[in-house]
């Protein structure tokens, strides 16, 4: 008797609520949407990688330009010192000529 009840119970479970097909009815479209979104995500990641590479190149170029600008400022400061020395020599030369003219008058 217990064997008959067991087999009947097993057949009931087999042909009724234990079927996962009914729980997943028509969700295949969702899988296609997920695949499409994964494809879009891959494209976006590729674009992000390209943009990142471009930004890295721009940053490196900017750093080089900063170095060149610092060098130009340093060179400009040296030029100013040289220009200052030239002006001082001109002034000294001009003072010597002026003192010679006043003594001869």
C-alpha cells in the first residue's frame, strides 16, 4: 500500500508543480535583451578605453609643455639679469661722458 502511495505521489510531482517550464514561460526575450546590452556595454568599454588613452596622451603632452614653459621662464629670468647688467654698463658709460663734459665747461 505504501508503494502505491509513493508512486502516485511521484507521478503527481512529475506531471504537476515541479515543472520549471511553466515558471520560465516566455522569458527568452529577456535573454536576447541582456545579450544586446552586453554588446552595448562592450562597445562602451571600448570607447572608454580609447578616450582614456587620448586623455593620457593629452596629459603627457601638457606635462611636457609645462616643462618647456618652466624652462622658458628660467631662461627669461637669466635674460633679464643679462639685460640688467647691460643697462648698468650703459649707465656707467653715460655717467663718465657726462662728468667729462661738465669738467671741460
